[in-house]
């Protein structure tokens, strides 16, 4: 029974801390001098890095990583500039995945993957930086392992309840499976909102126009209206797009002092985007050629299936006839 009440107290503290305001967290001048990852967490930073490394290896075994040095170096540089202006306490490894899906995700411990589809969908470097800053914020605030810890606490909390009330415990267990999804990338809406706010601060401190974050999600909202469900799958764990836009605009007005100049885009972004488009187009042509039906010609028709010419059969190629011995 003591164990039960202890767990209830822990859960109560978790719910209170999720909504507790922190003045430092809302002051971009305090970036680097604050601990945005505080909260109940059963993973040390060392364990978090080891966990993320293992998950990243799984990703790289399943996905195709773009090894073009110009694309890889550019995306890594944009990301590392944001990391330097964040609260992250771990080094980052940033790679680009060859997929048309519009997304990016950062694993615990700083292992960050950017989909090429996101780069192609962005209209400016600032839009790309906005999404990347959001994912960096998840790592800085240690959302992955904090949420995993919450899930473990919830599972432990159901044990005494099952003994006490049967279906009561079952109900909480069911709720836990919805609120605490399996994996380290599906965050609560509170964590997503926090990552939005921190991401805006990080891109602002790096010099990017924070309005680009809003521009990108207005684009997502437009795509959702044109093709319902297409983008919703990508951002299913995030707050509704309209809510994100409203909250982001409010945070920009209240937290970020307007500057005379911002970085919006660069010629390098346009070059990398064009390079990626060429890679994608080349891949589509190659895939089309692979799927094209091939004709198999009968022997001796003069042309091979691979486009090479076959010479006419010589005397040596003709079958040799062997006569039977004279039966007379």
C-alpha cells in the first residue's frame, strides 16, 4: 500500500511539473544557462546516448542514407549551428535519409535524421531550420527518456490497482497505452508544445526569422486541406496545426524581441535543394527503367534483349548432322 501511495505521489508531481512555468525557459537570453531537461528521468545522459546510438544503428540498417558530401555537409552545418544555440547537453550526429516523406526526427542522445523530402518541401533555409530546431528541442529537453520513464511509472502504478479494483487497473493500463505510446518519438502534446516554443527560441538565437516556422506549418495546413490525412500521418502526435500556428505566433510576439534583420534563406540552400531534386528525379527514372517489361527474343533473331547486336550464325554455330550408317 505504501508503494501505491508513493507511486501516486510521483504521478501527481509529474502532472504538476508538466504545467509548471519556468521564467528562464521563456527567456532566449538564458539559453545554455538553464536545465530544460529536468524532471523525473531514470536514464543518465550516458545511458541516453547509448540508447540513441543503438536506435540510430537500427535506422541506418533500414533506411538509405544520402552520402552526397555537399548535401550531407550543408544539412549538418545548419543543424550544428542550431545545436550551438540550444540547451542541448549532448553532441549531435546529423544525417539525411533518402525518402520523399516530409519529416525529421531526433533520437535520444542527439542522433538526428532529416528526410530529404523535408528539404524539398521547404521554401527557405529558415523553414528547414525551424523544423530542425523543434527536433533539437526534443533532445535538449530529454523528452524521449522522460516520456519512457513516465510510461514505466504508469505500468508500475497499475499493479496495485489491479489487485485493489481489477477493472480500475485495467482501465489505467489501457489509458497508459494511449497516452504513453511505444517508442521514443511519439511525445505528449505538452512536450510537443514545449519543443515548439524552445525551437522558436533556438532558431531566433541562431539568427533565423521565427516567422518561417509559422510559414511552414501554414503550408502543412494547406496540404492537409488539399489531401486530408496525407500530412496528418506525419504529424499525428503533434498538436493540431491550427493550434500550433496560433501558439507559435503568440510566443513570437511575447518572447522574441523583433530584430532589424533575420536570415531567411541562402543561395546554398537553393543549390542543395536543386541537387536533391536531381537525385530524386534520377532515382525515378532508374526505377521506371527497372519496372519496364523486357522482351525475350527467340534465338537467331539478330538482336539481343540488352540492345547489343548478335551476328548471324556461322557454319560453326550451325547444328552438325550425323548420317546413320548405310543400312544396305
